[in-house]
C-alpha cells in the first residue's frame, strides 16, 4: 500500500507516495534518479548502497523508505557544493583511491560520516575500522585509507 513519505534528500524536502516497506535504495535510484548508491549484496553487508541518514552511514538496501520519514538523507550526489568537490572526494581523486568505482560512493560516504562525527581527526586504525563494512572488489584499501588519512591530517592542521 502506498503512502506519503516526507524526508529531506541532499538538502531538499521530498514527498513521495511509495510503499513504505520498499527499500530506501530502490526509492533513491528508481524514483529520485539518484544512482550513486549501488545495489551490491542486498543484505547490508557490502556497503555499496551506503548513504547518510541524519549524518550516520546507513545501508540503504536494508532500510525501509518509511523509516526515513522526517529525516535527512545525503547521497554522493549531495556532497559537492556547486562545482567544488567535498574534501573526501578530492582526496580520493588525488590518491587514486578507486579502480572500478563501484564501492567508491559508499566508501566516501562512510568516510564523511566518520570525519564529520569525530571530535578529533581519526587515526589510520580508526579509519580502517570505520570502513570495514565497505567492500572493495578491486582491493585498493591502502589508497582509500591514505585518502581518508590525508583529509584527517588536513582537518588536524586547520584545528578541527
């Protein structure tokens, strides 16, 4: 049964008449054409579908669309500001922290959640632990950790 679900997506209020039991991933991709989050395992284990819900890294494949009512969702499409990439996106480019790119949006959003939620810049061990639920089929983990570490270091230098 369809019903209205009102939530914020990338800073814009969204009202959709959907089956509230559909996955958030399906709604984002099929109804809102936000295809940055990817279908991977469908069980919340690989992290390809990661989005931020109220600032927390969340697997959109296992979250019901109705569960985001009144909440803020941020996808990879909502990270850049105009033509300026988010610092984590820039760091991934500089470090060559992607190969096929399938895991990249989920990795970036998990890193953003870690960095935005940290009182102090995280260590490499903390970065590795935070990204543990995101699988990279190409195995570029060292470059991914290096990219996030570079942003963490930059944060420390500017006093955040």
